[in-house]
């Protein structure tokens, strides 16, 4: 009567049972997404980076000048 009929119930996973394949896929996709975000952000940062000299001029944060000032204050 039911020969050759396959049930789809075997393909439905039980919610209480851990699925290692799905867990590894989720972990892999999360790592891949984080890596992609890092690459995109780093690419935009490097495209706009002008160097430390420009940064020091724009912000007034010159490490050599700050060290000289510190030495002068300590004397």
C-alpha cells in the first residue's frame, strides 16, 4: 500500500536536538561577515589616511614637541 513512499518527516529536524552542521555554518558565516566588515572598514580608512605628519599638523599632537615640553617641565 505505501511502498516507495518517503515521508518528509525524516527531513524535519527536531528542535531539541543539536545540529552540528548548522552550528558550523552559522559560526563560519559569522566569522566571514566580521572579516568582510574589517576589510571594508580598513580599505576606507587606508584610502583616506594622509599619514602621521598630516595628522600631527591638523591636531597639533606632535610627539617630538610633546616630549620636549615634558622634559622642559620636569627640569
